[in-house]
């Protein structure tokens, strides 16, 4: 597996080594020892899975301390644009976002550490997304930012007329109005 740094510190892309043969393929999606070699040392305690249709945007979501979650995101079926926004106030990339296409075909994963908002848009007809988290869900710690915040200027690679967003995500605050930090 290769672990590549992104333009934002601590946000990395993990690409597994694929072993193909006449039966299909095999790869390691998570290897604690290899992650630790690259200073990725989260104790993942839960796997979450979602299924969505083309045009769905989920996010931008996060939890604040003491229930902040790190997420290891991958796609089991389909293709998404995965997005992380740096919300660490002392970071030189505070307020910047990074995006990467994750798919069942490329098998890449995005490691989203604590201090980031996370979301994704579905680029294929359907997509199944699996992500590991290192903390339980806590409703009182749940926060978010509007997916279409003008100051973030995220290109979700979806026609605006085709976007499908939950009512809950439509009432999230703008980036300039967030009052919490990591």
C-alpha cells in the first residue's frame, strides 16, 4: 500500500496494493502496523456504510470534542467525490478543502483526521461508501457546514439542478458562522 500526502497536513490518500489472479483480487484496506509507520494511529471502533444515488451530496459533517471522529473513507461500489475541509484554527490551511475521487475501481481511501468537516457527492448512478471511525456518534457533538458555502467554493462535480441534499444538511450554518473549533 502507498500512503500519499495531500496539500493539507495530516490528510492522506491510501492506495492499496492489489493482488489479482483468476479468482479476482485481494488487498489490505487497513493495516494498523503499516498505518503506524506513517504516523496514522487511530483506534477504529466502528464501521459505517451508506448507499446513495447520483447527485446526492452528504455533508459537510463533523463532531466536536470530546466526540471528534477521524474517518477512513472508501467506496465499495460506484464513484464519489470525497471532500475534507480543514477546521483546525491553528493550521496554515484553515478553511481550505481537498477533494479526491474515490471509487470501487481505484480502491483509494481518504484518511480524514480529527479537525475536518467531511462530505461527498455521488458521481455514479449509485454508490456504497464505507468508513471507519474512531469515536462513537454523539448527537450533541454533531455539527456541519452548508455544502454550497460560497467562501469554500467546493466544486462537487454535480450539476446544481441535479443535487439531492437532506433537509438537515440544508439548514447547516455557513463557514463564517461556525462558532466551534478543534
